[in-house]
């Protein structure tokens, strides 16, 4: 069910979340918040690409 691209999206989300937490707790609150905003953006792009590929497959059959 999971494709390699799905795992890369989840990996990018995990890295972004970890970096934002690291920045936040090292005292760089603004940079941590900026990096934390990437998490929903990456998930949104991942969902969009997943839905567009499913739609393309449905149209072919």
C-alpha cells in the first residue's frame, strides 16, 4: 500500500519536525516555528500528489 514516494514524504515530515524541535529547544524559537510550518505544507503536497496519481490511475481503467 505504501509506495517509496510515500515513505520519502513521511521521512521529510519527520526530519522537519525533528529539526524544528531541535531549533526550538536550542533557543532559536523563530527558526523553530518557521521550520515547523513546513510539516503541514509537506503533508499537503504529499496528499495532493497521492490523489492526483490515484485519479490518473482511475481514468486509465
